[in-house]
C-alpha cells in the first residue's frame, strides 16, 4: 500500500470515527492500514508554526514496517516539523515506532527551529531494524535536526533498534547555527550498528556547530 501526497484528514481514522476535529497533532497510519506495512513515497507528513504556538507533534506507528522513500518524486518526502522564521513557538516532536523502519532515496525525518523556539526531539524505535540509504548526494537522506540562528536549542535524536544500518548518502545529524547547543544523538543497537559509505557518498552520524555559531555541537553516544 502506498500513501502519496498525504492529507492529514484521510489519515486520522480515530478522529473521524468519533467526530472529533482534526488538529495537526497526530497521525495513526497503522489504523488506516490495519497494522500492515506502510509506505510513503513522494509525499510527506508535516506540521509547522508561523506564530506564537508550537507546531504539532507527529506520532507514527506501523505494526510491520514504515518505509519512507523519495525515489518517485522531486519534492521533499518524509516526516517533518518546522518552526518558521519569525515565529515564537517550538517545532513539534517526532516519534516513530514500527516493526522495521526504512528511510531511502532522498527521504528525511527532520525537525527544524528557524525561530526563537526549540527544535523538536526525534525518537525512532524498532524491535528489528532501522535502515537509512541514500543514492544521490544532491538529495540528502536520513534523520536530522537544526537549531536556527535565533533558536533556543533542542533537537535531540534517539535511535533504538536491534540492527541499525546507515549506507551511502545517508546520515544522522544535528546542527546548530545558534548560541544554543545542538541536539545530542543517542544510538542503541542491540545486535549491530553498520555504517557503509563510499568516497562519493559517505555515511555518517554527526553533530555540527556551523561557522559563526557560539553554541557547541551536540554529544554523540553509541551503545548496544
């Protein structure tokens, strides 16, 4: 099953069945597909704020697997939360739990604060495998957070899985452009952690303080 050009109203079965207004707060993909494998190609789920409040969090669960792929679209594909420039709110948190998680071919899971608020926390968990694989250096693939020039920080990333594989052109990164620190990265792989890049397309786990930013890069912890 493929969901393309995602619309939030079509995703939230629970709210529709109970006659509740849908307010960009959660997505029950597993209910729409009755807990089977979920694929998102060339579409994205996103929340954003341009005002005083925070952008809504995004929670995704899939019983068998969640696959995010940008291979069939030139548009941004994936799951994102954003606090836009000029806003005061935080970017929403992202939480993903699935039997397997795959992010490929230019897709991304991202939370960015280009505001006075904080970047959201990203938590991805799977009892089996989380895999990230890119195939085009011009279209970054992976999981990332950005603390913008005026942002208050935030943006931690946590990955937990039996196996974690990061292949050519994919990365897990946090970045700060601010006086605030970048988000920490915590990776727990119960069985194995594999990074396999090439000279043309690297594979990385990293945190960066951009040139001119007073804030420190986040800490990185690998465990298993």
